[in-house]
C-alpha cells in the first residue's frame, strides 16, 4: 500500500516510477472518479530556500523555472485551441509540485500495440494513418512542432465492435516554430526517427529545424503501420542517416503503389521537396475508398494494470493482456502486389489485386511491349480466413527482346539523325527555350485542356498549362481487356521526373483516374499504356 498524498487537487493512486519515462517520473491520480496521468519533470527544479546560493544564481534559477512552467502552459493552450480532430491528448493542467513541474493528462490505455496495427485490415490501417495525419496538422496549425513522432507516442484503443480511436501523446519535446532548437543538446526525440536535418543538428551543424521533421517521421510511422516494420536501410544507419548520405531506403512491396510513392516523397532528403500534410491527407482519403469499411477485431480489450505490483509483474501482465481474437472471416480483403520485373530485378510495372480472406485468385502475366515472359504464365495466391498469405508479392520476370542487327546503311542514317538531333538540342539551349519534345513517333503529341484522344496500346502526350491549378487525367473504355494505366512526369529543367502513376488493373472498369496540381508554364509528359484502344481525357478539375 502506498501512502496516499494529494498532488494539488488530485489524489495519488500509485507510487511515482521512472518506467518508460526517461528521466521523468509518473504516477496515476484521480479526481471526481476520473483517472489522470501525472508526470513530474526532473529539470528544471525550483531552488529550495534551504539551499545556500548566491542571490544572482538563485534569481536565475527561479526565472528559468517559471519560464519553463509558463512555456508549457502556453504550448498546451495553443494545442488544445487547435485540437479540432480530437486526436491530441493534451495535458489539462500544469503545476508546481514539490519544486518540480508536473503535467496532468487524461489517463488512457490503448489495447492495440503499434506493432499490431499491421494485423488490422487495410481500411482500418489507412483510417489510422489519416487520423494521425489530421492530428499532426492540428499540431502544426498551433505553430508547434511535435519533434518526437514515433509509434510509441500513439495510443490506439479498439472497441469490442472493432472501431479504433487514435490519440497522439507526449509533447514534452515539442517546440514553437518561432523558437526552434539551435544546439545539439536541445534536440529531443528518438534518433531512429530523426530526419536528415535533425540528425545534422544533433551532430552540431548549423541547421534550422521546422515542422517538416514531423512529416519525415510520419512517413516512417505510416510504413510501420502498414507493414509492421520500418523501411529497409543499412543495419548500421538510421533511415535519416541513410537518406542524408545519399543512400536509398527500401519500402515494403506490399504497400499499394500510391501509398508507396507518398511515403517515398515524405522521406525525401530535401525538406523543400517533402510532401505536405494536406497532400498526404488527400492520398489517404482516396486510398480509403478502395476498401470496405468493415472493422476487424484482432486484439482483446486491455485492462489497466493493477496498482501496487512491481514493474516486472506489471510488464508480464501487460503482455498477457494483448491476446489475438478470432478475426472476421472471408469478407475482408488482402491486397496482393503484382510486380513485373526484368532479369536484373528492375520493376517494369506494378499493380495490386485484392483477394478475399479465405479465398484465392489465379493471377496471369500480361504482355509487355519489347519484352518476353521467361517465368510462369500464371500464379495462384491463397489467403487464409485470418488474412495470412505465404507471399504478399507475386513476381513475373521478363527479358528484353533482342533487336535485329542494323545494316551498314542503317547505321549511317542513324549517325546522321543523331547529329541532327544534337544540333537541334544545342540550338534550343542557346535560345534558352525548353528542349525539343520530339521523341519516337508515339511520343510527339500535345494535348489541350478539355481535349480527348483515342489511344492504342502505347501513347504519350505533352501538356503545358496556361494557368496553375488542379487537372484531372482519366481514361474511358468499353473493354475490360484494355487495362490502361498512366504515368505523369514533370520537366524539372534537366529531365522528366515522375509525379504520379496509377494502374487500376484490379478494378472492374480497368480505367485510370488521377488528379494533380499542375503549374503554369511547366511542361508535363503523360505516358499511357494498355493492351487495346481507349480514350484519354485531360480536364481542369473543379
């Protein structure tokens, strides 16, 4: 039994402990039948009158304590004012207790561990990702940077019906955007989730941190929620170190294409090129529509730990409380990624096929112009009633078809053509204009706003908007065998970089439909491909 004390107007229920709290201490307390989480910080400490200190040093310590106390109050007030999502678990009170700063927050216990989110169905995972994105948008709207985004700072509680509630916690290392840390010892958070610029500051470099460090960490959390692991990287480096040093992180192949591209943009080494939270939210909203909104219960309800038990006993009980329940049978779906690769392992195309729990599907290889299939023509994938599958990725391997050797006269004409193209490029650069867009015969088209073109198998168009805004690119076809897909590239001054792609081979209509923000005066390349005839439309979105 502990000696009951009052912490302000709260009644203490458990002893203070440092378990999972770093240098701080925490305990449970109650007020009017509601449980609260009390956190006592070890620094700064209000100087006791019994401690003999010079007057100047005493005043400095008192000022430091009160400044820290008022900063925390101000930060929590800003966060609560912007908590429109309701997903921020903001402390309700900050006080001076026994010469220490104490924060009082609602006591919540999740029953879905972050590492178990990947066992929920795709719809639930995407909803949780979007809820966390909305929560982070609230944080940034308050002019605050969380700075310690990681799965452990996300609490998820699932009801008996399978509905999940997510709360973002732990704002102890958060800072105002106008008062960003400038020294290595001021950088807080888990280094495993540091962005490249946060890692540089921790090494003592002169770097200014802002809200984009949270976007980098959110990309890693989204990968963790979908796959149960962080992106692949060298074992002796964090993801941030790997990206900073010019390395490539490996994203799990089970990610849907749109989600994989989104996370890749969130993990960009350059903060200026990182995707905004608004764009992330739009992608997640579109992906959520692909899956049935049927909650899946996978974790048993977790009861709070019993007061008075030793830390090792509480930990053992806590693990025992996380017990898998019987999953909803057959009506849920598992996305299977289909990769079409060359003999070197490079991805030529990719698509997703949804297979129902307890069902199976025969996936057939498709033809690719200029390549021939050298693997099996079809693969069978079976998903168990609990959603387990031996391999969530199917690969078909192709080799490039060798071209016939060109005659001597053909080589001469090719050399002449090459010289002509080179001269044209030099002239274009000299005149300061964009490079010529005349590629092979099927890539020399332009398309205007509101225009449609009939496409046969492979086609590319170029478009230069007169106004900045959102544009919709989509296809229509009456044939379910056309299977068109699209890739959108943007000219960056040196080359075309991929902006977006979509392959809806798994859908009933087999058509693509993408919407992107296009900039006035910038040239875009629209690559379309399929196995039959279809129409492509380009229209300005509302």
